[in-house]
C-alpha cells in the first residue's frame, strides 16, 4: 500500500487520485474522507465515496466531529452563514477551520504508518494558500519534515499540485478524464451547488479559464 | 487564555500543570485529555480529571477513538497484551501508537487557535524519546515550527521538560507539591497499577532515584 490519499470529494483530490493511478494499481491506494461537521460535509463525503467507487480504490470515512466541538468556523454546522463572493475576499476568512489540514495530515500519517503506506498524498494547491495558512507551501514543507520525524522516516507527505493553480489542475484533470461530474465543491448546506460562495466561484472560474463547461448542476443559472 | 495543556493524568503533565500555575491563574489554562482507546485510557482520564479539579483549572475530554480504529498498537484495546519489563526493551515498541503525539499536538493547536490561546504545553521529556519518535526533541522543534506555519504564528508549542529526565521531573514536582497521589501511569487495563510494565517500572525508578516513596497503590509488593 504505497499511498494514503485525503479524498475530499472536490476537484483537486479527485484529479490527484486519477494522477496517482497512472503510477500504481487501485489496490495500492487507500482513500480517506473526514467527517468533521462542516455544512457541506455530508455532500462532499458522498462525492468522495462515488469517486473512490468509480476508480475502484479502497475507501474509509473517519469521524472527527467530537474534536470540532471546540472549534469556531462558519464552515462548521455550529458556525454562522457561509459568506458569498470571491474566495480572496476578507469575508471568506470566517470559513477557516483552525489547523484543519494539520489535523488531517497528522491522522493520515498515523494511518499510513499503521497500514505500511510510505506516502500521504494531499491535493493542496496554489489556489488555497491565501486565507488558509495550513495550505501554503511553507506549511506543507514543514509538515512533511515533521511527519518524517514522527515516523522515523517511514512516512512522507506529498502534494504534487502544491504550486499549481485550480485552472492548471482542471486542465490536467480533463486530459486524464477525471470524473468531475461526481465532485462536490460548494460550501453550503444544500444538495445543489449554490454558485455564489467563494468555493463555487473559484471552481466555475477554473472551468471558464479552460473554455470548458462545469458538468455539475447549479442552483441558479450561472455563467459557465 | 494563554495555555492549552495536554493533561494525560501521568506524572509529567501533572508536574507541568503545577509549574504553569506558578506563572498564571487557573482560569488561564485549558486542560485537554484524549479518549483514544488505549487499555489504560479510562483510568488515566479519570486521573487527569481529578488533577484538573485539584488545581481548579478548565478541563475537557475529547473522544478520538473513531480515528484509532485504523491504528495498530498493543497499547490500544484492539491490540495484544501489554509487555512487561523495562521501558527501553525492544518489546515495549509494540506499545507505540503511530503519530499519537503529532495527532494530539495538531488538535491542541486547533483548539488553542479557536480559544485564543497562544501556547500549547506538552509534558514530553527525555525519558520518552527512545522508542517514540514523536516525543524526541527534533520532533518537538519541527512540530513547533509547523504549528506556527499552520496558525500564522498565533500558536506555538512548548515542552519545558523536553531535556529533563523523569528523575528530575519528580524531583521538581515534589518541590512544588505536585499531587502525585492522583496520577496514573500503568499501561494495563486494570484499576490498580501493575508495577511490572515499562511505564510502571520507569515511574518507580524515578521515585527511588529521589529517595521517595511513590504514593499510589500497586497490585503487588514492589520495590519502592
């Protein structure tokens, strides 16, 4: 089992899974989704499960909601409304879940060591870094070093899209026929994507920049 | 709230709590215990709760047992027998829970950021490092850097006993009248300490080196 992959159900980790499968067999990847109490959690985990099934890879869901009872973020069910507007905007900062990626990566590293996997793969990319400190390249490099310390170099962390934009990822994903129709991006607590939150807007832009049509359904007519 | 302290119920974190209380008030410390499915978990969490009550500090218990279903370790209820003998011995390696400290520290950092605490305090010390990679100084330094990256320098990790031995910690703890009668160290799934596992042996040695009597009860007559 070379890889443990954090599969969120979004574009990035879906593309990463397709990319890893060009290098190894389906039974060599364990995909993990986290149940952590975000408003869109149910929908993204369902998406992750569908993507894992599509590719025939191992899949587990881990419930860490008891941890999150102490956390404050509008992304969580316990928080306020999901803001609308562009991702870069200051108001999207309220959706940061403190240290979420660090917590995910630590757990994935422990699962990797327990299951004999050498590598934790994350879909973190350049588009994430502005408001999420634990998505920046400097965090990932540091987290990789820390993970190697924690595991006596048995486990490392990779983030192959770290310096890529969402546009580039979608460009690459379309080439390898990523099943984007199965993915989920919207932050809101509703089945159909809203098309208005920062997460939806960024996704739609990435498809538009590729002169492509986003294959998922949106709540209202959106420019795509 | 300056401090979030990982309070295991053992000697080290009990001593650290007493030490922090020389620098700040009881309401400035949040103590966190983890329920993670180890054989001695129930007993050590009860001890932690008693210690927190003794000092009048805030206390929460966080359940992360769903994470541990994927982990292999004899320390866990799902694992084999707890080995007996000296801590340094190879057989105690089976009690390592992969990345446990890294997972704990990541969660504590998230709680710290959410509650406005600037510092996560860990009782990690020199006696731990031999078989636990994520208790070594090199790990703690790296984890501190990673945590600062993940929180935009809002949270740091300290481990004031990092270079101290268990003997030194007990020496210091006796000076500040740490309530060692409330602590729990034994790894076994039984209320009364066994006196034979690596954890008990190390504890007994630390008291003996200080010409002191360990105030807790042991299953059988032990040299102390």
